């Protein structure tokens, strides 16, 4: 899931195995916020791109698969692009970058959520299931927060008082 917080063009990394072994981008050099993804096959970089820009300040689900013969890009669970390609993706033991990369400085401006990397190509049904199933199921927050309590005041001199209290909490672990 990507949530762009600003218009942005050029390559913007979601996930990249350095230096291009495989990659999924929120934007590419074809236009602002056009999702794309690909890899290096037999020494040549190949990628596919969506044709519709992702909206700013909204969540978009993007996924890339390669099954040994076809590279496929999915946007919001629907196949947006594909390209035939044979062979193995270039192997790499270099770093895996999420949200940007140091070699190129292609940093995504926004939020990423539920990054998943598999060692096999998912089917369209599996892509949709991933899109619709959170990594951690969380029920609705139906319990009201507690009020801050335990207010204490300690004079540290004639012009200063230090305050202390116990912070509010709720069932989903938010405190402060």
C-alpha cells in the first residue's frame, strides 16, 4: 500500500533489491506517480508501468509478480500492465531498500504499509486476498480512552513548579 503525500515524479522506490535486481516503484520517469516494477533479466533491465497516476493523499495497493515468463503489475487488485520476459531475475545479496534507496536517492514521499515479499508469483486471486487482508487483524477501537490521572505538583523553588501525571491509554495501545 502506498499513500503519496505530495505530487512526485521520477523514480520513487517502494521496494528495491539493490541495484535493480528487482524493484517496485510508486513513480517512474514516464510521469508523476505512475506505479512501475521490474528487474534485471540476462543483464537487461525490464519494467512495466501503470497508465493511471496514483492519487495524492489516498491509499493505492500496488503489486508486482514474475512467474518465469510474464512480468505483471497490479494496481488496486487489477492487472494494469504486463510484459513477456523469460529467464531468472538477477540474483543479488545486496541490501533490500524500502521507501527509498541510497544508490540513486529515489525516496518516496509518503506512507507505505503492509509490504509483503514472496519467493513465488502470486495468482490474481492471491493478490486480491493480500489487498483485502491486513497483516495484523485489529478490531475496532470501541473502548473510550481513560482520563489522565494522578496529577502531582512539586515546588522546586519560589518560581517553578513541576507537574506530573499518568497519561491516558486505550485498548489499541495509544498512550500520551
